[in-house]
């Protein structure tokens, strides 16, 4: 069919043909259109409805319409726009090279297993079982620590004094990893020994805490299959970085 925009006549041809549209004598080929279609809809081209295809094609036609105007050629010759076009071209090409390298150098099962073993042998993270008492002021926290020093029961003090949601349960927080708590709290728990409580109040955005670390345990590492995709990506990225380092060393001036 024919579409006319302003003074420019745009011929929209069969989508199956090599050229899907011609704008002021410039052809839009099917590869360009399919790529633009996927970037605009975030879907594979085959899953885009005919109505969406027509809308996106019109957008692309408008781009070609604007870029085939006489002033566009003058603008394209300016230093800044030439630099922008160069950067966009180099960026797109560099990304294509990365994608091509990754596709041709997938991580092997042996590499994935070796990396998993290395990660599993690193110091496994600890988990903690703790209680806490949350109060509004430092003074109140210091008073409670004095009572603990005098032999008071931690859970009883939490039930009667804590403003936190765990107060009714004696301040029991159950088991947690350091990354599940705000940093000052996590750091304080990690610095304690099992059975020990903080001798100075710990301040966080929630208030002032007295913390009792009841137990600690070593976390079991995740299974290989549960982290295979993450490790595969890590191995491939490391391989690409080595490739890039080699290119940097051997580049010509």
C-alpha cells in the first residue's frame, strides 16, 4: 500500500520482501525493521501482532523520513553528531563482538565444576540465632544492659521492654544471615560469641538494640545445579576479560 506523509511518498511493500518500505528513495530492509521491532516491543518479532508491527513500522518510517531531509545531511556533517554516530556505531559493533565471542567460547562443564569447587572451599558464611531488645533511647538500652549484667533474663526483658515486633516472643529473631540485617546490627552479632550479648547499645535506623547471640552455624553451600547458570556466566565473563587483556597488550598504536 502507499502512505503519504507531508510531501514525502512512502511505499510500504510486502513484509516478506527484502525491502519493507522505501522513504524518499531510501529502502528499509527487513533485517533493520525486525531489529527495531524487537527493541521497541521487547518481544521476538514472530510474537508481535500485525497491529503492533504496523505501528512500529510507521515509527521507523518517520525516523527515515526525518533523516532523509536536506538539513539532516548538514547536521550529520557537524563534529558533534559525527562523534555521536561514531560512538553508537562502535558501541553496537563492540557489543556484537562480545556476543559472538561468548557464543563461540561457552564455559565447559569442567570449568563450571572447578569454579564451583573454588567457591565452595572459600570460608562459608555463618548464620546466627539471636534475640534482641529494641528501645527508643540509648539511656534505656544502657539500663537494660545493667539489668542483664545483674542476672536478669534476656527474654523476659524483651517481652516487657522491646518495642520491636519480636518483643512478644522474647526478642527471638530465629536464624538469619548477616546480609539479612542492617550492617550495624549484623556487625555486632558477628563480633559476639555464642551466648554473649552486647555490652554497649547498638544504634540502627530503628532505634537502640541490645543483642544476644544464642547460636551460630556454618551455612551449607548451595548445590551445583542451583548456581550452575550463575557460575557459567562468571566463567565466561572471566574468559572474555582475559581475551580483552590480551587485546590490550597486543594493540598497535
